[in-house]
C-alpha cells in the first residue's frame, strides 16, 4: 500500500474516532459519569487500527530464494 493511502486512512480513522467518541463521552460527562472504560476501549481501538494500517508486510520472498534446501528422492 502506498504511503499516501496510509496517511489518508490514518486521518480517516482519527476522524471516525472523534465522530464516535465525542457524543458518547460528552453524554457520559453530562450525566455525571466518568469516561472510564469506554474511553479506554475507544482509544485502544484507534491505536489498533493505526497499527494495522502501518503494519509492514512480511518478506517471505527472501526466505523462498534460499538455496540451502536438499532435494529428496
């Protein structure tokens, strides 16, 4: 995936986080509760999404070009 696509997806994930978290956390604070567990869960989901977007692909091609294998008859 190109770097520009990753940047756009990251911005989209952050925008979606604020779109979802703002009314939930605002409603909880207005009713007198702390954000507590729901805020932590939403933040962990955002971090997981960003890590999944920026995850590097495995380089299996390097291991497949290894000529140290022995042919069996």
